[in-house]
């Protein structure tokens, strides 16, 4: 994240902009948190990792129209988040915002950037947990690891997948055959 623009909007006012006056929204990628537009830093490595995951999901039989790469926001307490990859629960048309009253996505993936590590590991973890997202992956390119957070009741159970040949054990995509090394090979 690189810049914040505060407009002192409530979440309801932001959602109104999102639905009715979208032309007044920033043209850069952003998340909306506590009245501020938080500009997201675009990162080629993160995009490549998310694209690799998308290819593996499609290979495992997931409809490509259910997979969104940084193009879909999800409403969470206090605002919205824009994961690097989001697996939708059902096909949808129109808005790029999944509201609280819509089906919860089964998978969210964040690829850590140096500027987003705390947000991804702490804030988003709690927000995605509160939203009831069954699986939340935190990918750390610097350490070439994946932390797989699987919803167990009212908490996430975390599994660190660290060995290059380890397969990421997804519970929401049982046929997934994605190794840690696949995410980071040059």
C-alpha cells in the first residue's frame, strides 16, 4: 500500500458510491477501510503468483469465471478488501463488490508485499475469519512459504507449507495439485 485518501465516508456512503455513482471512485486499485481509500501497490510478482494459482484451480476443475484476480472486492467489517485471488461461491455479473448478504467466497489468497505483511497476517486474517471465508492463504514470496488458514468453527487453524515439494492441502479444492515450488519457480 502506498497512499491513503481520506474522504470521511461511512461504509454505507462508500457502498452507495460503489453502486450508484461509481464514476466518483478512484481510478487506481484500492481497498476502503474506516473512511479511507487505501491505494494498493501493484506488484508483478504477486500477480504472477496469483495467476499460477488460478491456472492450478482451473486444472483442478474450477470454472475460470469463479476466479477473480485482484478485480473483486469483498465487504468486511469496516470496509472492503481486494484479495490477490478470490474464488467465488457462484457466478455473478455486474458489480465487483461482494456484499455481506451475498454468498461467502470459499477461498481468499493474499500475496504478501513488504508494505502489507502486517495487514495480511493480522487485519485481513481477522476480517476474513469474521466473514466466514473457509480458507485464507497467505503467500510469502520472501520466505517462499504458504500459510493455509482453514476455518474450524470460530477460528482459523493455520498450517505452514514450507517445503518446495509440499502440495498445498486445500480443503475447498480437493483435487488441487499445487506445490509450493510452483508458486516461486522463475
